[in-house]
C-alpha cells in the first residue's frame, strides 16, 4: 500500500538581490526554482513549492512561508539541515514543520507584514546598499506618518498598484497598521494588511517619500484612494531592494 505524501510548512529567509522574485518566471532565476531543485534531490522526484506571496525582483524576505508535499518524508529538523546544506547561501530555511494535508501557505494566510528601509543621510554605507534605499534629501517623518495613517482601513488600492497582467477579483484590500519610524539616518516603514496588490507596498512607500520630500501633501493619499483610478506617474514605485516580506501569520 502506497504511503500518501506528507505536507510541510517552511519559513524561508532570502536575499533577493540575485533573483527575479520568488515565483518561477522566464526572465531570470527565482527563489522558488532554487528551493524546488534542492527538494527534488531530497525527494527523488520533482516537488512543487507553493509560496505565501509573489515577491518582486530584488525584494528580500525574512519570514516567507511556503508549503509542499514529499513522498519521501523527512523529519522537519533533518529537512532544514538537508535543504540548507544544498541551498545557495542567499536562501535559507529558518524553520520547518509538518502541516495538515489541506494547509495552503497563500490561501490560509490571515495577514502579512512588509517592512521597507530607507537610509536618509548624505552618504550610504556600502554594506547597506543591497538592503536600504538611499535618500539624501531631508524627509519630514511626521508628514509621512500622517500620510501613512490614511492608508489604514479597507480601500480600493488600484491607484497604488501596478498592472499584474492577470485577472483580479478585486483591488480592495484591508490595511491593519502603517507606521513610519526614524532612528538616526534609518527610516523604517512597516505595513500590515490582509493582502497586497502587485507592487502596492513599493507604490505606497514611493508616494510617502514624495510626501516626506514636500512634493505631495498627506491629504493626497485620501484623494487618490477615493478617486480609485489606475496608477499614474504621480505615484512612484520605490526600489525593490529596500523591501522585506517580514512576517506572514495564520
């Protein structure tokens, strides 16, 4: 009698600098590809890994959740060691656990937190360059926090998202919290919500930076949300390298 596959839940951390994003695509190497290549070796046959999100090219992750099934079950602790031995150094499995057979890393997620990092000074230290977006102009943190608070709640975020080139049921999302904090030259944007549209976080941060530089008013966030029209050049997309998928909760 055949043994049914065993489902696993893993938490990944990765430096997205060298990748085209999490999800496999034709224009470059993706994190998903590297994880599936390693699991195929361990499982002795192909494994499809399903992620909790689709991070963009250059975006990083600290708490990315994924699930998959193995026909060759491995204790979770052993699986972590076996995968990390074979994965490139910029991708790591932080934790692994058995999951219920119907667990779905994307559909079962109750919320996600993203953090975006900006280094606001005259010079960016080289060792921070892959993970921090550089801004030499002074930023009004109070104005950015005022603007960020206007994103909180249930809104149509079509004005703050890029075209994903796939059908969406809705562009309405619920933002639970959005904070902007500055410590010395380091500015951290933290946003929590039930889900995010394609490039939504980077678009929101890009607009907040326009507010911080004095190019936009905080009230403009409310105006754009209420207009609910497709994004224009007025909403800039912040670079991918400053963004981290920080946590997914269930």
